[in-house]
């Protein structure tokens, strides 16, 4: 009898055991203060007479429509939902066509840190626990779908442990370039580019790294947290199973943060600014918010009382905390007399996720995180540097995460590596002179067989549509000047498809072999969230992790 019960609930038992198999049961010590490196007590030069400070704030899975500058939504009292994030655009530039480097977090972050397509150095697939193969297999067996997930059992032995799936140490990061230019460098939050050896942030150019060891915003039983679980989402179930409340500092043992995670990271960011107010610094504030698990502080949840749906209310509260964080960082720069000569960059690693079950996060665009439709890659992207960038600027041409590297290096007067291709462009001359040509004629995205290219106003998306030996591929072609929300597939024009496919083929010929293979090909509906059932005729892609 026990065997029958055990078999019936083997998925739950396996997911409960997954943290053990994934080295997520390391001891977590009590909270401890972080000892950030302290700069000079007196400034060697006035703030405006030295190279600019650089603050990069990266949100996680923030949808285009989550920003009130884009959606026009307001709270009942008339206060914008993201006034502080919006202020970066008002005080600087909003990139109307800002693109993530990928539709999923880790490859996108690798491109931000290097200014290179991550496929140039084999960082093509999202790091994935090997035990996930079995979890997804049993999920599919228990809840079969008309669009099956293809699970590559034969590849699992070729995938290293999760901590070893990362960016090669031979890549030159933005932190390394700025450190060579005498910047103090600090990382706070998510890294996701390797968890061991020289792949860790503290070995990739950051003098100090307060790393997100795991991803709970607060312990689930805390009196100060409001949780929202998404029973329709297998990804959400895995997140809740595997995440803990933990941080580490410069490779220390894990310890508990202090308070709600977004606020904790903000507190630490303010400490970094204060510690380094008298020397140039680079602060990489890589927030976890608003990535799942959906957890809000009770105070922020109460502030969203006008929202009836529980999950939507928790999600809105998480964005409220993220916006408050941005406001506090900006206020700290002002208080320290650093605002005028600090380049602040704000963006999201990719679009909002369909597995939230919230249909409007990427409006007006189609698609979600994991898909190369605009909803997966067209992201909030703002910069301010009052000393150099005119306020209330709107930049119409396509720009990308790739450009953060070259732009920040140029602002700092730092040289770029000359022994490798740098795909990003210094955007500062383009912001100063509107007559210059667009920074990019062509942009590319690739994760396995799911690929896209934008050439001028034309965009081609390709995806394997059948997880079997036939490898049937579908193409979508859009003219974004006429159809920015990708509603009308004009792939029946073979000459234009061939032109863009040739560009994609030439790009692919320059890319490296993936460092590890994908383990799953998962179906992703383009126009429906995970909470909605597939109906014959719905458009979809297969995403290789």
C-alpha cells in the first residue's frame, strides 16, 4: 500500500527532495552585517570633476506594461505606480525600442556584463538543474498536454552541476573594465552567471559581491509576508520548492538577509553609495523583483487594496517595492551630491512571464519571457546622467542590452578589450547628435532553434514547431514600422524571409558551440498565459532551455 501511495505522489516527493539533490540544503546562518569596502573620507576632487559614477539597476522579469510611463495607469489617488522609475526617463532618456539581449535571464545578463552576444562564448542555454528532467517528465506524465514537452534524457550527463553552468572566466566583464580604470566595483543581488570558482561575481571584477544565494523575499511563514502561489504553473511549483531566504558576501557561508529582500538590497546599495561617495564607483544592483515566487511585504500588499485579484495584488506590491528602491537609490545620490555626475541605467533582463497568469504585463506586445516576440524582449530601458544627457529625451532607434557595456566604459573613459568582438555600441554620441545613423542596423537573438533577427524595420522569428525527428520549423515575419505589435505575419513574402534568414545564418556561423546542451523543449503559447488552455489554432513556439 505504501508503495502505491509513494508512486502516486512521487512527483511531490521528488520535488521535496530536489533541494537536497541541488545542494540547496547548506546551513543558513543568522543575519550578519556586510562590511563594504570604505573609500576616502575626503574627496580628492569635487564630484563633478572626476569620472562619473555608474549605477546599473536591473529588474528581473519586469514587463513593458509594468511601468506607468508606458501604461498610463495610476493609483486611485492619482499617484503613478512607478514614479521613481519613470523619473529616470524624465531626467534623461527613454529608449522607445530598448531590447533585452535574450528572452530569458542568464544569457541576457551575460550579454549585459560583456557587451557581446552570449552565444559568442557558448552561454546559450539557461542553467538548469539536472533533476529537472525527471520533475518535468513526471509532471507531463501526470498532467499530459496536447503540446507535449520534449525531455532530453540522453543529454543530462553532458550538463554540469547547476553551480558550474556559467560564463567563462576568460570573458571580460564591465566590472573588470571599470576596475582597471580605478573604479570601486560592487555587486548586489542576482548573478546567475556561475556559482563556483572564477565564475563568481567576486572573481569577475567586483571588489565586493552581496550575492543572492536563493530566492525567497522573506521566509514563507513570516508575519510580514503575503504569498501568492500559482497552482497552474509547474515553474512556480519548482520555484517554491527550491528557494530559500539566503545571501552570501564575497563567497562567505550563507546567511539570512534582513527584512524584505528588495528593501534589504536597497539598504545595502545606499551603504555602497555612502562608502564610495569620494571616489568613482560602479554599483550593479541586480534586483530579484518582480520574479516569482510572488511575495510581498504586508505593508506593500495593504497599499494595493484597490486590486481584487490576490496574485495581481501581490505582484503590484512587489513592483511598488521595486519602484521605492529606485527612488531611495536616486535620493541617496542626491543627498551625497553625486546625482549630476552619475550615469544611472535602468532596465529589465527580459519581458514579463506568461507563467504568472497575468495577461497584461507586456501590453501592447505579444509574447512572454522565453519567446522572441516583442513581449519577451522589448523591455523598459532608461538612462539618466544630468551632466551629459538632456532631460526628457526619447530615442527612437533600436538599442540593446549589449550597449550598456560600451556606453558605461566610454562614460568612464575606460578602454574596451581589443582582442574580441564587442557587439554593443556607445550610445552617448547618438544621444548628443540626433543626425547620426541608428546605432544598430541588425540585432540578433538565439537560444537553440528559437531565433530572431531585426534588420531595419523587419523582424524574422523562427522556431521548431514539432518536438520530434521531423524538426518542422515555422517562420514569422513582421514589419515593425507598420505592425509594431506583431499581429500580421507576412512570411508569405519569400524574398524578404530569405534576406533575413541569410543574415541569421551568417550570424550563427560566428557563434560558439553551446557550453552545455538544452535539456527540455517546452511549448510556450504566444497569446495566452499558462493559466489558459491550449486550443487548436493557438500560436506557439517551442523554447529550448
